[in-house]
């Protein structure tokens, strides 16, 4: 598969992406570019790409304009109390310039460089914008912090419209020892939602000893978006991490969601919902990576699919020999709203020690006709009955969000999306 080649990006071009970055980061950028060049493109032979066509992420004809910012990032102002306590929330470029001692020990440190596959290496080579949040040790941020990322409409295919973008946003959130944070980030569609957008994004969460991070993502990319997403949380001793993802937008999404329980007594929860319509395609790989004793992880992902939408959920629980007394659970449930909708669930276990308790469960099927009949017998129309069933189906995930304001925001966005899906399973876009 032809695509971007690093010969298009000599050292001076790569450095121009973030001229404020320290020299060592520029060196790592070049190493990532070299790794990208050396690695083969994935094909349908690779298990991870069997159910998503790699050609849909072909970058032939795309160009990069390093002098222009291709991503718009924004955030709600920090609460006064959080600012007084030293919490940092800013764009990643500013953070590199003003807080390099907070950024550099963490940026691209959630995994080993040699473990980067081709698309992730491309991200590390070409990223230019993003967000940075840092919470000092012992600080409890009482109010959820909110931020967003959207295409800025610059950089794209040769001769294409300005909104035809290729973007490489990076999100870095660090919760220091004993600190606590609720973090909400949105992915917005930009000025022209139907315009082709190629997104290669990476998120890194670090939760230090005894810290707590509740992270919520609302994904509402435009219909022209093809998204590759790598999200990794590196969790230290006695950390607590909860992650909610609501996927509503995009044409095609391929995500890797990883929780690395690197030290003892960590708790991690991965929860997600996807509402698909038309020809939307969601391919999500999750990893609960237990590397130390007495860890607990729980995964619950749900999809409701109409039209010809597709969802693939591949979940791996990995338990290393050191991770004794692990408790790990995984569940995936899919609701098919139209005959053309399709869902695949692939649960996997890799267990290399005894004294563990690991389970997984899968359920996929249409809306229960008895439930529809019951609601219609009480005067509801069939569309309204089905809508209530969908909302109830997702409640198990949404009700676990502790911040009421965040929970209500997501319920409202879900309701708006349901308003736009017609009986045939197409998104009216209204």
C-alpha cells in the first residue's frame, strides 16, 4: 500500500512541526520516522486488520504543511482553586516551552519505542499539536476539567479543500501521587463534517501511586473522518483508573485502548458505548495488561448498530507470571437494530500464572420483540419503544459516571444522535 514516505520529511521539516521542543525530542522524532520507513504496512493477513480494510487508511496524495497548525485545541478555564494548587492545563506546544520538566519525563514514555507499529511510529514522527494536563501530588481537583480537539482545516491532500485535513493530535494527562482528577475531552467535527479527514491520534495517561483518574471521551468526528487511535494508561501502585468512551461520530474508527497495570494493587475499568448508523465502522482492540500482583480490571463495551453499521470488539486480558491474584473481567454486548448491521466479538485470554480469576462474556442480538410489544401495548410508537430500549441498554455504562454534569452531557449527546437516525438506520444529519 502506497502512502506517506519520510523522504518527504527531512530533519528540518520534522523540527519545524514543534520548533519549541527540546533537542532530545527532535531526535526521537527522527528515530520514529526511521522506524516508520523500516516497518511494512499492515495487510489483511495481520489478525488485527482482518476485519478492517487497511486500504481505508491509505495516505496517497496527502501532504503536510508544517508551517500551519492543523488542529484546534481548546479547554474550559481552570477553576481558581485548581490553578492556585498548581494544576496545569494548556496546549502541548506551550507546555513544552513553559513546563518541559513536567512534559519530557512522560511524553511518549507510556510504552517502548520498539513496540510502536507503523501508524504509531508515523504519529510520533509527525505529531504537532495536542493537550497537556498535569495534577500535582496530593491535589484533588473537585470540578471536572474539560477540553476538546477538532480539525483546523489546514494541511491535506494536494489540490483539496482547506478542510480536507490530516492531523496527528497528542493528549498527555499526568496525575501525580495521591492526586485525583475527572477529565473530559471531546473530539469535534470541525467546520465541514463531511470533508475527508485522516486522524492519527495518541493519548497517554499516567496515574502515579495512589492517584485516581476518571477519564471520559466523547467522540463526534465528522462523517468524513477515518481515525486511528492509540490510548494507553500507565498505572502505578494502588492507582485507580476509570475510562469511558462514547463513540458517536466518524466514518471509520480503529482504536487500541490499553490499561497497563504495571505495579501491585491497581484498579482499572474500561467502559465504552458506540452508536452506529449508516455505514459507520468501529474496530476496537482493548488490552487489560496485568504485570503485577493483586490487580483488578473490568471491561464493559456496548454497541447499538443500525443501517449497515459494523462493530468489531477484540478484547485481550494478559496476565504475566508476576501478576498473581489478578481479578479481570471482560464483557461485550451488541444490539443490532437493522438486518444489515453486524457485530463481531473476539475475547482472548493470555494467562501465565496461577491464582487468578479471569472471565469473559459476549452477547449479540436484535431488539427483543417482547420488549417492543410490551411498550407498544402501553401506547408508545414502535420508534419510541426502540429508542427507550437503546437508552436503557446504554444506562449500565453511563450510570457509572460519577460526575452528574458529565453524565447528563453524554446522555444529551446520545439523545441528539438518536434524533438524527431514521427508521432505515441512516443518519439524517439534522
